[in-house]
C-alpha cells in the first residue's frame, strides 16, 4: 500500500473514531441527564416526604413519596408507544431530542414547586404532574438511544449499545455525589429549606447542552437504509410479540438491580442505622463501577456472545445476593455496606453490559425503536418503578431486612427464563 493510501486509510479511521466518540458522548450526556432527574428524586425521598407528603406516620409519609416515584412509571408505557413509533418513523435523532426536552420540563416543575406548607394539597398534585411528564419522556428514551447506539457498528454492537446503561453510571455518580455533598455540607434545616432543589437546578443547566449536542448528530445509516415501516406499533405487537416478551424478560433483573441500588441509601439509613453520607458515598462507588465495567462486558460480548455472560451473572445473583444481605444485616457497618455494593455492582455490570445489544438484535431495524421502548418501559414500570415501594412495604410487613435480596432473587429467576427464550429465538 502506498504512503498516500495508508495516510488516507489512517485519516478515515481517525475520523470514524472521532465520530464514534462524539456519538457516544452525545447520547450518553442526554441519557445521563434523563436518568439523573429521575434517580435524584429517589435519593431525596426522605426529604421530599416531609416537604410534600406530611403524615402522622414517618413510614406512611415515605411510602407516599415512593409511591409517587412509581406513579411516573405509569406514563412510561404511553411514552414508549408514542416516542418509540416516532423514532421508527421520523428517526432516532428527533426522538432523542424530544425526549430530553420533555424531561427538562418535568425537572423545571419539580425545581420550582412550592411545598405543602406553602400551597397545601396543590403541592403534591404539581409534583405528581411533573413526575408524569418525566415518565412519558423516559418511556421513549431507552428505545431511541439504544437503537441509535446499536446501529453505529454492527460488529461492535455490544460495546456501543452498552453505553446506554454505562451512562446511567454517570447518573448514579452525580446523584450520589449530590447526596454526599448535601448531607455533609448542609444542616437538615438547610437541606429541607432549599438544598434539595440544587440537584434539579443542576439538571436544568445541563439540559440545553444535551439538546444542542443531540441536534448535531447524523441519523444512522442502518435506519436510513431500512425505510419507513407501514405501522411500527402493529408490526411489533402482532408479528413480533414473542420477541417483545423475551426482551421484556431480559430487563427484569437489570431494572430490579438498578432500583434496589437506588433504594439502598434510604435502606441503609433507616434499617441499618448507617449515616447518610456513608450510604451515598458507597452508592457513588457503584456508579463508578457501572461506568467503567459495563462497556468492558459489552465489548467482551462482541467476542464471546451476549447470553453466556448474562447467564453467568444472573446465576451468581440468584445464588449470592441473599448471603450478601445476611452478612450486611448482621454486621451493619459502612465497610460492610461498601463491600456488598461493590460485589453487587460488579456482577450487575456483567449482566448490564450485553443487555442492550441483545435486546436490539431481537428486533429488525424498522421496528427496533418501538420494540425496545415497549419491552423496556413495561418491564421497568412493573418491576422497577415500584421496587423501592415494594421493598419498603415488605420490610414494614415482615420486619425482615432481607426483603431487597428476595426481590433481586425473584428477578434473577425470571430473567434466566428470558435468556433461554432468547437462545431459542437464535440469539447468541
């Protein structure tokens, strides 16, 4: 090969790498913002409970707050249907920009919402409205973002698609970082007075950046070549229902693991007596692990296959999560909490890494946005959105602090069945 040809080839490769990096950053920053605005609400559940849902019982107040956290998930299926079909008809880029704009609107309403002490019952009503808008937005984000990443390079689909879930590690880092900062730098009175609003205001500052970057993206070549489907929703729900059900099952363990992690700061403070700052710091470590290791396992799945890695991770969680929680509840200390969360995060990262690529490969390009959005949103609504509420209720009813472990074990069993189904459909 001549020197000129080698230089041209090298230049094209460098240009592709720059484009790829820009694509990952563009999707990830918007995706991280989407989930940050959702997750930070869960991390501030105890404070929000006192401000918007005052009740005679502290447990009742917390359950009302966690219930409101779950209410937003009722809108996810609707968002997945509308925005998923929109992504298949109009393009991934437009759907991504629309979803992040809607998330900003919901975040703005929460950031400026007066509390119950100021406007009475209108305060929780406004909060619920904001959460419904956020839920609608999130319903279409996963499908659009995953399809966009998965269509960048089919040979490295595992690596690219893994950034959908790895970017949620950025969410955990930011949200738990705010948790550490707010609980160490502010007094309880300052946190309740104005400090709880800071994370939501931060989200509003990042939002315009995410919208601008996403507007600069180019539509994927795979989508342009696929052509517009006649009816993506009908095709998905009629002709591809077995694939929707398998994809739905694959999400169960991942969403339960993610939202159990979200619940851990409140669990550690209320059930284990561990200081909030230590609890959020341990959760921050989980975010770092997710950000680093999810792409590693995603890339590995391009070499050895998605199903072997996910199956191994699901089996480890099925057998190991209860012993870990037994250890944690018998030796409730910051060091034990950190060790358990690190082990949990590493195994969960192994499951997360190949998940998005495997789900994307279950659907043809022309209905991929719809299929991904619907299967993901319904699974998250049923098994994830109310996970903190279910765990808190189980603890209150049974008096057992092992409730989170039982829920994760249940999710692992269901997702193992879905992995068998994926193999039957020809996935690897």
